[in-house]
C-alpha cells in the first residue's frame, strides 16, 4: 500500500492501568480491550467474520492489537473498516501499523477530524494550566501532530449510518475534538461514547491507575470547546443508554450508568467544567 505517516514523537510518558491487557465481551458482538489506558472496541460477532474496529489505541500498540484481533476473530480475518471516534494520539496510535498489516481497508471519521488525519493540521496544545490532576500537568508531553492516512480515510456517511454495521448509527458529539463522534445501537441501547464522557477521572493519575469508576466529563487537558462538550453529554443522556463503553475506564450499565450520566448532564458545570484553564472562560458557564 502507499506509505502513510504518523508522528515520531517519543515523549509520551508510559501509563498502564490495572485493566491494561484485559478484554471484555459485553454483548455477543461487542468486545472491548484496554490498551494501557484507552479502550479499543471490536464490533461484530466472531462467528460472522464481518467486523469493524473502533479506534486504534496508544502509540506503538499495533502488534499488540493485531494479536487481540487474531484471538477474537481468527487468523487472516481483517476488519471491514476502522471507525475513529476522533484522532487524538491515544485513539490512533496503532493505526499505521494496523493498516500496513491489513492493506487498504477504509478508515472512517467525521469530516471535521480530517485535517488531523491527513497531515494538514495539529490539534491545539494540551492545557497544562487547566484545573485537574497530575496527568493534566504532564500533558505537554502528549503528541498533537497530525497523522497522515489520507490514502484510506473517508468521511462517515452523511445519513448517520455506520459502514458495514447496519444496526449502528453515528452521532456527532463535539467538544473534546471538533469531529468527535459516538456510536449507538437503538435495538439494545448500547453506546460507544469515545471521550464525550468517560468512566474514570482521566486527569487524576491515581484514578487512572486503579480505574476508579465514575461518570465524568471529557478529559480536561485536551477538551477545547466546553459548551459543545456539555451539549454532547446531554445529547447522549437523552438516548438513555443501557450500556456504555467509553474511551477511558471500564464499561458501565444499568443504574450506575443512568444515574451517573443523568447527574453529569444536569450538573455539568460543577462536575466537568474546570474552574480555570486556557480553554475555559466565563462565557462557557450557564447562567
């Protein structure tokens, strides 16, 4: 295949949660694997042979993810496509390696993420000044350079459908990034939320390591549009999901999910919006 590129930045500080290396089947055709501190999702039944990958893990994780794929779906059974919730480094870190192994499979993302996936534009710098824990303070080490997978990346269908997964739909949930999307299946109210909200406080080093469960807003140090992030949380709460897999933290379902997401939706400014930070101002707060 034609050459693709991603950042050579090696400044990332290694972090591993207690869930790292673990996989969980939460529906017969929904499986997720924790790669260091981020979740990678596999949609499709192992028996059917048709499946897609949602997000692509941390940098240098390609070989590890290939092993997980082979264990779940068998040898020489590549996905029909990769769908990206967004293009931050911890969600696309293994993608070039995967594409080199699988060949020209399509990658789908929202059109607003395209500059960050085609080598055109870097993400805004992480906000090390934001109110938050230790991870926020060291976030300047996280790479923001764009990857370039322009040879294979395509815009998600405008009708909201998810390619090769007819029972799923994608929903634009910006705030954490301009083209962030979540995936939802109406038949069983299963949600893949990406980083629109997470189930661990991602800026707390301790809570990330132990994976303390709590419905929380998007990671503070990389979220640049807080009013949009608030609207996205409320949109997802209105769906009343019965089960959610987020980009960080363990999956939640039932009452803990419903109550936590409702609380976050109603009290977003108190629970998620930082008191200060370079992407936060008084206009972001509801009166």
